[in-house]
C-alpha cells in the first residue's frame, strides 16, 4: 500500500450493521484502508499476443516436439525512464 496515494475518498457507513441506526456525527474509532490502482480514461492498456510457431516434424524414435523458447518473459520490457 502506498503511504501517499494520489486521491483519497473517504467513505462513511450508512448505518449500524446490527440495528440500522444512523451514525452521523459519531466519533471515528478507526478506518479500514483499501487502495485501487486505475488508469486514466485516455490511457489504453497494450495487449500483445506472442504466437510461437511449431515446425512440422515427424516425431520418430521417442523424439519430442521442441519446447517453446519463451525465456523468463514473453515480450518487451516497457521502460518509461526516457
């Protein structure tokens, strides 16, 4: 969790979970924090497909089809430091 989020939106309970009584003006005893990461509407996530071609091979004498050579990750590392 970030100690300094860009936006904080406080939420108040609508009423007591047990009896439904209104809770306006009551002292705050604590808060449960949740953070959501989102992208602004003008930014679109980039979806990249990485098809791995399979060569046409006759598998004879116990040979196996070659493994895909993905390495540690499939695709470029995006770097925004430039």
